[in-house]
C-alpha cells in the first residue's frame, strides 16, 4: 500500500475514533458491542439447540440449586422474581416515565418507550423461535407452561436497568458514583437471573442468552438513537 493510498484509510480510522460527528466513536463502540453480544447469543443458542456441553452444565447447576433450596432463600427469590415480572418491569417503567415527564426529559422518555417494550417483545419472539421446554423437577417451586429460552425476566431487567443506568450516568458526573451505578445495575440483573435459576424455571444458558440478546438490543437502539441525534444537530448547525 502506497502512502497516498494509506491516507484515506488513516482518515477513515481517525473519523471512526473521533468523539465528534455522528459517525464517530459512539458508532464504532456501538457496532462492536452489538457484534460481540450477538455472537455470544448465537453461540449459546447453537450450543443449546445441538445439546452441547452447556446443556450439561445447565442441568448440573439446576440440580445443585434444587438440592440446596431453603425456605428463607426461596422467599427472597420469589420477591425478586415477582418484582421483575412483566408487570413489575412495566410498573417500574411507568414510574420512571412519570419522573421523566416531571423533569420534562422528553428525549429520555422517547428512549424508554423505544427501547424497553420492544426489547421485551423481542424476547417473546425469540422464545417462540427456539421453543425450549422449561426445566422439569419432581417437586418444582414454580410451574410455567411458556418457553424457557431466553429468560423474559432477565431480558426485561436488562433493558430497563440499561436505560435507567444510561440516564443516571448522564446526570451523575463523579466517576466513582458512575462505577457504583454500573455495579449496582449488573448486580440487580444478576440477582434476577439467580432467582430464575433458583426457582427452577430457567437454565443458566437461558439467563446468559437473555443478557446477551438484551445487550445487543441496547447497543443497537442506543447507537441508532445517538447517531440520529448527532446527525440532526450537525444538519441544524450546517444551515
């Protein structure tokens, strides 16, 4: 490659890594996260459908929780899982929407509407595509007839806390507090996933796949929204 030929390539790379412009760093990061999350989900789904090693781990993990369940832990897991049911996430979303309306944060209200409900519907579609049966035990804590893969509770929690976390990070400036918020959001999603495995209604792979697919959806929607906003601002300034 000659020096003349390398100049357009280097300019392209600089543009993709620049924080300026609507096709800059945010787009590069968003696409990378989308690709990685999609690949993770695809690998998990393939392993599940072909009964690969991960399905053996699924059974081992489920049996371990089945053998070690206790009444206090069961009660705690039930609270966590019911709080993050479809109704629970919708209630949390409505409360958050009410806060955004009071603050007149119309852009964030739009993000909430565009990301959370469609993200939950995406999970429903994936369930019907893969049609994986629920775990089966002789004395189950809960009995559900819907499909197992991927977990709807975890998907709902991931997309909701993802939007909530993004909003908080934009209004909280100190980095230690931002790091704390990220850890708190991850911990909440992990607790929801743990509750679903403990209550014997999901396998570990259901939980991991829900996180991966929901992160892919968050990356796609956040990147698309941010790109559209930056492009709109650029066009307005150019007039």
